C-alpha cells in the first residue's frame, strides 16, 4: 500500500562516504521497523541493517558493522543509511524495506558505486 522511495545514491571513491535516504507515503515510519538490503553485481539481495521501531535498537550485517549507520529523522519521516570508509565490494543497489504487520513494502532501489 505504501509508496517507498530511496534516494541519494551516486559514485564515490574508495574510502569515501555516502548517505542514502528512504521515505514513504501513506504511513508514519515511527510505527514500523525499517530495513536496508543491497544487491551487488551478480549477487543475491542481502541484509544490511535495520532499525526496530519498538525499542529503537539497530542491527547490522557483519560486513558493514562499524562503517554503516542507520538513523531516523522523525520530523522528516525519513530513514537514512550513512556509509563511510566505503569499499569496492559495497557497490550495489540499495533497497529500503518497510516491515508492517501484514506485509512488507520495497522501494525501487538507489545505486551506490565505489571506484578505485
């Protein structure tokens, strides 16, 4: 039911930083757990991070822990994924996933490319 939209992708050099955003119409993000997934070239979609709405906790995949951080801006109804110390293997399409009681909603993805 919700329209989920990611933005903020682009091209950065290895070691650089990038912040991508997720917004959605038709729902308030504070009521739902928001997750980020990514799909690299020739790879399957994998879990990156999520922010749990009930207790405000966050969890990260081991491959990105310490380099990526998920956060919420309540006023803007936006969830961010901040990325630093980027590596070549971080190149992927990043997808936002809104987890609801009866379904999950996906965005179209935003491309993040890390170059040498």
